[in-house]
C-alpha cells in the first residue's frame, strides 16, 4: 500500500503537464508559463543575432559567395541530409558482418512442494553470447546496400545542386543590388535634369517669355522625378535586405558591395544550343540526382523480389552458467554450453504481402523513370530559354546604350533650344522623359545581361563559385 501511495505522489510531482489550444477561434494562443523562448546556450535572442558579421569593408562577389556558402542554412541542411544518407549506407553495409550479441541473466527459483524433499530453492546465473550471419537471401542484402548507395549519390548531387542554386541566388541579388544602386544614381540625374528644366521655365516665365503653363508642366515633371527617386531608394533598401538574408544575415544588416566590372560579358559561348543541352544532361546535379534515385528504385525491386524466397543464416551460441542450491546438500557447480546451427527461413504465405511489396516497388521505379524524363524535358527547355535570353540580353544592352546616347544628345539640344526660345516646353519634357527612360533601360539591360550569364551557367549545371575557403565548424 505504501508503494502505491509513493507512486501516486511521484505522478503528481512530475505533473501530467498539458498544453491547451486557444479557448476560442478569435483569441490569441498563449504559451504555458514555463515555456522558454530563448533556449540557446549563449542566451542570445536568436540564431541570426548570435554573432555580429565582420563586413565593414565593401564586399566583392567572390566574398559574398564565400559568406553565403558558409552561412546560408539551405546548403547546411542539404549537407546534413547527405551526411545522414552516408550513415544509412554504413548501416546497411553492416549486414555483411555477423551480428554478435552478448547477454547475461539470472534465475532465482523457489517453490514449496508437499514433500520437503521436492522443495526447490535454487539460483542460476551466467553470461551467454550469440553470433549469426546471413549467408544467402537471393540478393536482398546486396539490394538494400545498393538502395542506400544510390540514395547517398542522389543526396550528394542534390547538395551540389543546392550550392549552384545558392550561387545563382547570390549573383542575382548582387547584380540586382548594383542595378538598384545605379537606379538611384539615374533617378538623381533625372531630378537634376528636371530641376534644370523647371528653373529654365521659371526664369522665362518671370521675364514674360512663356505662359504659366510651362512653369506648371516643368514643376510637375520635377515633382514626379522626386517621387521616382524615393521609389528607387526604396527598391535599393529592399534589394539590400534580400541580399543580406541570402548571406544568412538579418535583413537589417547594412551591406556595401564592390560594383561589378563596367564591361558586361557579351561573348561567353559559341556553342550550339543542342550541344549545351547535351552537356547539361551529363553534368547537371539535379538530373544526376534523379538518375541515382532511379537506380535506387531498381534496387528496391530486387530487394522486394528477394522477400519471395528463403533466407539462409549461419549462427552459433555459447553460454556459461553457475548454480547454487540453498536447500540441498549439493555443491555449487557450473556448466558450459555451445551450439551451432544453419537455418532456413521462408515465408511461403503472408497474405500476398511480399508480392504486393514487389508491385509497389516496380510502380515506384516506373514513376521515378517518368520523373527523370520530365526533368530532362524541363532542363532542355530551361537551357534553351536561358541561351536565347542571354543572346537577347546582349542585343538589348547594345540598343539601350545607343538609345541612352541619342536621348542624351536630344535632351541637350532640346534644353539648349528651349533656353534660346527655339523649342517649346513639350519638346523639352519629351526629351527629358526619353532620357529618363533610356537611363532606366540601360541600367536594367546591364543587370539583365549579368544575370543572364549566371542563369545560363546554372541551366547547364556549370555555375561554380571558384575556390571557396573551407567553412569553419
């Protein structure tokens, strides 16, 4: 009875703790009072606040890639998953070795019989061991190792793909940030031009050479340029925040980058698009991962087939027991035991479980084959699209540069002509608007070309970060 009371008290002390949902669908859920919102060992507020990044100097693209590959959690997750697959492979390879088990037990037996001579009061104890090795299972063991092997290959290729995805993401945001910075500069230039037009219109209005309409139109254009400048500054801030999070830092971290080379690459590859697709079929990590996954599915079919046939095991046991007799005048003694065996196990009927297991494996193999074909089709479309996108970006940059030069010359002539009374306000505003548009197109075209180069390399599976320093553990 006392034991029962003690057990109940222990239950009450430990507490049948529970967490309740919100009492109504419109009230905020509250965590329990004992909930610890900051379980980190260093008592920091969160993982992204645990250390301050050392990024005081302007960052080159290579440095950004180095930081992202070390800090971004996406690649870390893919790496850990690959390590888990490696451990699974080594688990399956353990089937090639015998399984050895060591145990020890003790048996205390006591019984009272009608005749005192038949009373039992004995103690038996001692260690024992067992070793067993699978000799033959019609390829099931080898198939399970093959499944783990190809899963490991697939996860390794997926990790490589995650690296390329991250590199592309960093490059896109890097060139996007450069473009946003150039966009602010272009917007500031538009403000200067609009202000000059407004001041010219104001001067001519004051001396009575133009109507108030010119002054109002120029003022409206100036205010619109100021509005566009604020919009450009907002885009710059959000783009910088996006790059910071891609690097694995909080969005409020200030980043300064080294601008890319002024000359964008315009002749990087003379290959035919069909050759690029063929190359991508061989080297793209996601395609290689899908092929490895198909091999794993094929091995799973062999594993399921082996379950339809017997398994042969070789084993042996060894034991040593000591005996003690309490109510008999017998000396304490001990014994040894050894056994060896060859066993055959065969599930001749299991409700068609193994047959359906094989059918399931075959269906999954067919599904993975279709998935691989689908990926290859998507890859070919991706390479084709990125290839012609690059060629289009080269031409667009060329035309935007020519458009910028002609618009600048046109605006300068319109501004000079307006000051001399040879052009009206509509000519000046039209030239100013064309120049603003040309600046924006040139900035975007330059960014698009840099990004197109990276996207083409990513589509063909050849996007590399160069030599990256080994991340610190």
